[in-house]
C-alpha cells in the first residue's frame, strides 16, 4: 500500500454502469477492500479497484472510511467477478453486490476466525480443580483439537483459565480430512469414472452422465477424498435448497459434520455471513449450497462438483443474469482444479461440449441396484373419463401398489386447486390485474393467487363481467389432486409437497424424513420432489399433465420436458423392489414421448440436438436477448425498434417479440432476439453497441437489460 495522498477507483455496490474516483489521504485501500464514500446526498459502500491516476480538471471528494484492511476476496475470485461482468454485460458493482452477503454490503465486518486449542506440550505438574475445567480438558484430550466456535461464554472462560494455567495452548485448525466410515462398494463403471477423475491434475472438466440411481453421489464422495486428504476444500452445488439436507447427511456420515457448512438464500442474513466467514477463514472443508455458494471465498479450493447441472435453477432470473454452471467452469479454470458436472439428463449444451471434447465424458449406464431403470408406459387420455385428472389405469395401479404396502408418487407441476377460474356462462377467465396470466384458484384458503407476481384476491361470488355465479375451475392442481385421492383412499397417508405446503428448508427436511418412515403412502409433488431425492419405497410414479411442454413457444420447453420426465421416472424402483412409471398424455404418439418410453434420456437428446442443428439454435449458435419493460406498451415497442436500428446492421436480430408473459407485475414486456454464429462475435459486437442503447431517449422511461445465453425468455 502507498501512504501518500492519492486517488482510487471504486464501484458502488449496485448496478451502476460506471466506476468513480475518490481522493484518499493516507494508505491507499487495496483492490477488493470496501470503503465508505460520499455519493449523491448520502453515503454508500463501494469496492476499491485499487489506485488510479487522478482525472484532471475535476475536484475529487475524499473517501469517508476504509472498512477492510485486506481484500475480501482472493485474486482469482475477483477475476471471476470481472469476467462475469464482461460476459453477461452487467455492471461490476452489481456483480459484487450479488456475490457478497447482504450484511457485508451494509458495511458489517466478517466474523473473526475462532481460536483452536490443544493440550499443552508441557502441562503443569499439579492437579486440576473444577469439574467444568476437568470436563473441558477431557473433551480436548478426546478430540485432539477443540474449536471455540459455538461454545458458550462459560466454556470460553474455562478455556482462558486452562490456558492461563498452562494446561492448553493455541494451535492451527486441522486441514487434512479423512473419511469417518468406508465408502460403498463401487460397480465397474463407477470405478472407471473415479479412476479417471483421480488420474487428472489441474483444470479438467468432467461430465458425469449417469442414469437415475446409478450412484453418482457415491462417485462424488469418493472423488472428494483426494483433495480433502491433501488439506483442500470442496464446493458442492445443488440447484435447489430442498436437495441440501440429504447431501449434507451423506457427507456428514462420510466425513463428519464438523467439517461441513451450508450456504443458501433460505438462511438468515446472519447465518449467511457466518458461513461466508467460515469459508474465508478456511474453517470448513466441505461447502454445500445453491448457485450463490459459487462465490464463497474458499482459500484452498481443490474441487467443484455441480450436481443436476442441467437444472435451470442454476441460471439467475433477475438482476445479474448469470449461469452458476458456466461460471463454475470458469472458476475451476482460474483455480486450476477439476470440476465435475453430474446429471442423469445433461443439458444439450453440455452434451454438445462433450462431443467437441471440451468436457471429458464419464458414463454410468445402469443402476447401482439390481433393478433396471423402469420403462415409461404411455397412457392415452383420448375419449377417457378422468377422475380427479387421473386415468382409470393409473388409479387401478395405485390401488394395487398401496395394497402391497408400497408408496406411490404423483407428479403434477401445478400448484393450487385449479390453474384458472372460468365463468361457465360467458367464458371469462379471471385474470391477474398486474400480469397477462389467469389467477390460480386456491380453494382451501378461498383465494385467487398469481404465481408470477404474488398478487392475490378473495374468491369472487360472481363473474366480474356478466355477473353470473356459475364459476368453475379449469384444470387440475396439486390441491385438487390431493382432495380427490383422500376421498378415493381415505385410510392411506397422503403427503403433498409444494410451495404452498412447504415454506422453509426445515419443513421440507421434516417432510422428507417422514416419507422415509411411512408405508404405504401417497406422495404428491411438484418439481420439489422430481429430482435428486432417494425414495426406496416408491414403486409407482404417475406423471400427469406434461402435454403443455409440447406446445410452448420456448424452444427449450421440449428439452425441459424430457429432463423432467426422466428425472421423475427415476424416483421409482430405487429400493429392493422394481418400479413402474405411467405417463398420461393426449399425444402418446408424439416422437419425443416415444423416444422417452424406454426410460433413457439419450435417444430423446439426440432428437432434440438434431432439431437444434437444423433450426440453428443453441448450442449451434450464440444467442442473446435485449428485454425491455415499461408501464406503457408503446414505450417498449418504440425503444426496441430504436435498439434494432442500432443492432441490426451488424447482428442478426428478430423482433420486437412479445415476451412469453407479455405483462408481469404491471410491466409490459418484449424483447429482441439476437443471433450470432459464435460467442466471440456476439460479445465483441455487444460490447461496442450496448452503450449506445443507454443513450436512447426512451431509455429514461424504459427498463432494459441484456440476457446472454438465455435459458428462459
């Protein structure tokens, strides 16, 4: 650090599209330190980008305070954030704000690393008094090393007293981690995959493609042993909070819970800051989290594992629109460490990269148990009389499995009682006042609710258009399915797991534990139950209402449908008994459903990749969207037409096109579709042209942003 008057460049912790310069009297804050600066009429927290030449001709304000004495992040992680800002065309300050816990953005200090104690090399030659001190000394003797973390104030006082008396002394925390119990036996393909992972050093990206129940998690656990034994840290990412408990349990059984920490958005601000501080100080060897955990400052990172790599939840859908999977690959490259992408249904982009040799493919083609992956039986709904949305064949199979003391899982990705409330006389579907979508009927709470913006209202007694009281629900949701099944099977326990019933990670963990203890039982769930979970007693899976994925305007809808079907089907037959999967459809002859009938993902993926190639869609081209929002639709159109005039001369653009949800939370929405033959050309031109969009006069009344590699549009 310099110690004279100087100038630094900073970015405000917000998506402000430029950096600022401030004067400094004294030591120059290093790059990555937080400073408090005057900004507008108040003060803001900013990140120092290091010393900078003072711009001439202007008078600089001075920083008010240097908060950190050393950078919050290591150089490779700061380089990752800078790359993310450039690649996704988002202000660097907004990227930093996303990567840091909220309380650090307010100026709080990271937690201090706790002390570790061990028995003194030369203990005093006298007897120890006090039962508490004796118990604490015995605990240290048993464990070898004791951390102050989580100890009560009375125990901390006892530690100080033992130290002052010479019984214990400070030491460094242990780094090398060995497993507490042996791993499960591996089949041949698992052994081959593990040997290839252990045989590579430095950056090496693997795609572990294994059918559901093939033992991918066991490969993860045994692959982790190498970096952990070398004193390194491991980062495991999962797409949803609900998948953390079982992965935490598996890791704790293998390596001990004292070496594991979790990090996700469901934690309180204080919990997130504590987990972040543990990561930075190196106190935990294994971190399990959702996409935001990618930015944890792990000083000894030795391996990254991204489970269910295909899942769209890895793509941030607001603010900084980044993909944790893609940035995970970049971080592994910067850290020069291996990374494993695992999935039973890899994304088409990952399959394409495997073909090009960018990912090293590992294949687990059969289950770890003796039972094969179940085939998918297609049930035609044409001319059928349905009960509660269920075909008689599925109901009969359900009764048979329940009579045999088994569990049955119904997958329906629709919450509520009915997706819409319709007037039987005039045909009016009651819409959300803020979105271009019908309100969902929740009969239990007598409310209509929008699942896009959260707006809700009382259940009306008559149609707001014609005044008729003949209101009826259209379609079937999980609440209606539960009501019907309770009437049909009154003595069978029924567990419904969706966001209406389960609102916290703790509730979800309790429900998942309950599933393992009840038999027979009926499980009803949305995507919360459709992936990653191990239910050994489920022998029948019923998949309901997937036809909507065959009609979507989103070109990725068919890929999502294939992945969901295979993932949900994989919940059946994972225990000692075999499994059966029944899929209801009005289009059983559809080529995609026919390709999925064997219970394997590869045939469907080949069809979808061929379609993408013929239509020149990702991964065979580079794609970006400029999405514009305004409270008046004509302003969106004016802005996008002006933007097209800037972009079209050098990039292929299509639009303006209405968004899939044309109005959301009061904002009218549309976008321009931008195509380029490769990413390099796309990014080169966007860097040059996007600043011009910010100069458009409509930009003052229109909110707009760019989405690179969009996964939902």
